[in-house]
């Protein structure tokens, strides 16, 4: 097999159908970029679950007019309850100090929040987090100095449901884009094969195998898929540098959301590259077998 000839045919094919090749590369890059984004979101959700579900607490927020006697009664109930593994009292000043630390990267939010805006509370860790209703029944909202009892686990369930929905939507759009890319690859290969039908017919007449005549077209598609994958990886890198590391620096530093590590991008980059090259090559091969006579 003459490698130089095959490579020259690949270059010729890409040059002849430049506009369709560019469209194929961009469509592939978008679909692979969305796929990579979905994988990164899935990893972040997994990390967030490990961070938050191990620290699920029930927060008992106290009313502004709570008395020392009521506060003492609440603490006594918590200390004697078999449902409570541990508890921590947090005053208004302590709540505001924690708020300042968590949102230190967003000074405008801190400045617009008065020190007395955050209520004092008891943060309770339960022996069994699923028995939140027992604590809620012991400390009814609006009675005996209790403003409200909030289960962080319920909020986390809604949060992760929303994040899972965003991940699924991203992957769904990626699948649609991938189908569009595959159809575009198929059309491009058919057009390229039609434009070079005289050359391939001559090659077959002089004894070239069908595989030898098909290989340049498959390599064209695979190369376009590889370029699209590289663009997708570059897009993920830019997103991390320009958006995640800057815009989300505050929540990441405060431990609210996990960072996107370079290791995660390095892990999914070969997956994206393999998907781009593999799907493009397979689409080209199937198209040549089914629709093109070489």
C-alpha cells in the first residue's frame, strides 16, 4: 500500500470539499464539546454528593424575639434526644462571619447584607438523616422561639435533581448534534466519492482492492473527527480557564461547589478524541458500503 498516495488523496479530498469539511468539523466539535460538558457535570455532581450528603444537617432557625429561657429549653431537648447525634449553636454574629467567609469573593453581596439579617440557629446532625420529621414535630414552626425547621437533605435532593436535569439536557443536545454530524459526514463522503468516481474507477480497473479505494474517504472523515475533538477539548479548556476558574472562584474557594480539575479534562479528552475519530470513521465506512459503489 502506497502511504504517500493515500495521504495525498486525503488532502485532496479535504481541499475539494472545504466548506462541507469545515461544517462537519464544527458540528462534530459542538457535539463532542457538549458530551464533554455532560461528563464534567456528572463528575461535579458526584463530588458534590460526597461533600454535602455526608454533612446533611437539620437547621433550627430561632425567632428574632426568642428568649434565653426558650433557647435553653431547645438546647435541653436536643441534648436529651435520642435522634440527635450532635448539635451546634450559631449566634447571629457567627452566622454573619460564616457568611462573609463563604462569599468573600462577592464583596457586593456581603456589603448589601446587614449583620443582623441572618438568624441564630441550632445546626443538628441526626443519627438517621431520614428521620427529619421527628425533629420537625418536636420543634414546630412559630412556637417556643422557633422560627422554622429546615431539612438540608430536602434542599439537596431538589438541587441535585436540577443538576441531573441539566446534565441530561446537555447530553440530549449532544446526541442530537452527533446525529447531525453523522448525517453531514455521510453526505460529505457521498459527495467526495462522486467527485472522484473517475479516479476510483481507474484504480479498480488496474487491480486496486475496494478497501484501498475506500481508505482515503474513511481517513478524511476520521481526520475531520479528530480535528473536531481537538476543538472540543480546547473549548473545555477555555471554559475552565475563563469561566469556572474566574466566575465561580468564590463558590469554589468557599467549598460550595467542587473545582473542575485538570485531571478530569485530561481523563475525558481521550474519550472525546476516540468518539470523534471512531464515529466519523464508522459513519464513512457504512456510507461507502451502503450508498457508494467503489
